[in-house]
């Protein structure tokens, strides 16, 4: 772990405490999910044994962790200590004791086990509980420099895989979607990802299903193929990685004029979304910008999902680029811009890059060719 990472985590803790004070929340109880690694660098395994960071508004934060997991906990930021518990102890009693009796509003990890929450409610009958994301998600959405640096490396690694796809190094013709998906996954790992989150390969009619699971369909001449893949990338020595997510659509042989025209619309829509992404613009404004181009071209009904999602420790997190989200974009917001056009029973196409909003405009992290590359049939 680098000093800058530890310093960044301390700064995040300060921001959380400020927000607890502003919102009148007594504390957070962070178990499974991304809030805990964001603050501590430690990701709890989804075990039945309880791990929770007890983070009161004031005073020391304490990571309650099973004794046998304690060796995996990295050096914690200042103001945090660790309290291992051994089998035979009741960790929920320990948590209630650390909080003391005088708590009325507590945020709990969105992904904490129900058993944890129910056990806490029993022990703290006067406290009100709500999802911790109400405190943390707006903070986590704004990436600090340490986070942007890792997102940039993750995107560059995904770009190298996309370049291999577009360069013909990953053969498509004559192979099943599943085989291509496996190769995309293997290459993500070879390019430094610690894990693969998904590798969608939707060929021909399957491309019209945005989250198609790669299957047995054999790819052949004339197919338009949507490849959407990403995983988690971590710095050496870090237990916590940031996500990549890229989509490129390729053709096997000449796709013909209809597909090319449609792709021109898609590309213009994606560029319009990227151009709209700047500080002070509402998140829904980016969605509006991509959608306007697609609607204008007559494909409005074929664009069946939101324009994008925030990305960080999780593949999908705030801010969401969706109609109705009036949250204003600000420097540090990282998200995808990924319009798609889908013709059920025939073909689909999507183009996706990850962006980070800057003081002026936005940095586009993915740089792989955005054209419709036609591969050898
Ligand atoms: Zn994607
Ligand atoms: Zn995405």
C-alpha cells in the first residue's frame, strides 16, 4: 500500500464524518459491500461470521473482524483500530457495546446480511436504521486522484483487449460466443486485471439482447457482434480494485449499408453524450444528449436502456445517467456513456467508454477505436 492511498483513505473518513454531522446521523455500520474497502482497503469476504466497521460520528472507528480474518486486514488509516473477535464470542453484542446506548440514527451497509440488521435491531430497539448509501454514495461517486489513477489503468488494460479484438488477434469467425468470451476474459487477466466481472459476446440476433449471456451460437459471416467486457484492476499489494467496462461492436465480413448507417447514428450519439458530460450539467442531460441523436434518426424505440452508470469499486454505482436524475455532474464523477440500438431477432450494437468529469470537460479513459471494425469472415 502506498502512503498516498492511506492518506486518501483518511481524507475519505474525514468527508464521511462531515456528512454524518451535516445529516444528523449517529454512525455507520459497514459490513459487506464497497463502502468498507473504500475507507479501509479491506474487503470482507461474504462469510457468515460478522465483519463490520463501527464508525461513530465522533471518536475512534473500530473494525470488528473474525480473528481468523484479521491477518488479511491491511494497515488502517489513522483514527481506526481493529477488534478481532473469536469463535464463541457474540460479535453483535460487541458492536452494540461499542455504539453505547445513545444512538438513534444508524446507516447500515446496503449489502449487510439480513441476520446482521435484524440482530442489531433487537439489540438497539430505539435506533432507526437506513441504508448507509444515503451517506456514502454521493461521496464515493466523486473519485479522488488515487482512484482516478487506478480507473485509468483499468481502462487502458481493457483498451488493449479491445485492440486485440479489433485487430483480428481474437478470432471470431467459426467460434462460439462462449469461446470468444473465454478468450476476452483470459486477456483481461493477462493485461493485469485481478478478476473478470463479465464478458458479454452477443452475435447476430443475440446482440439485440443488451445483457446476453455468451452461448453456443457459432459466429459467422455477416454477423454484427457486441462485445462488452470488464473486470477489477488493482495496484500491486492492494486488496481493493477498481472496475473497467468497455463495449465495442465489430462485424464479421462486410456488414452492409443498413448496419453501417445505423452505426454512424450510434457513434454520433455516443460522441454527443461525451460532449455533454461536464461539470454543472444534470446527469439526465447526458442521457438526453445521446437519446436526442438516436430519436432524431428514427431509432428512439430501439434504445431500450439508460445511457450509463457510475463506476468505481463497483461496476454500477452512482451517478446513473438516466432520465429523472437531476444530480449535477462535478469533477471526479466517473461513469460510462453507452448508448445502444437493438433490433430484436436481427442484430444489436452498443458503444461504451468510461469518462471522468474534470474542471473543464471530461477525460475519456477508453481510447480504443470507436469505428465499426469489419473483421475477416
Ligand atoms: Zn459494459
Ligand atoms: Zn457499462
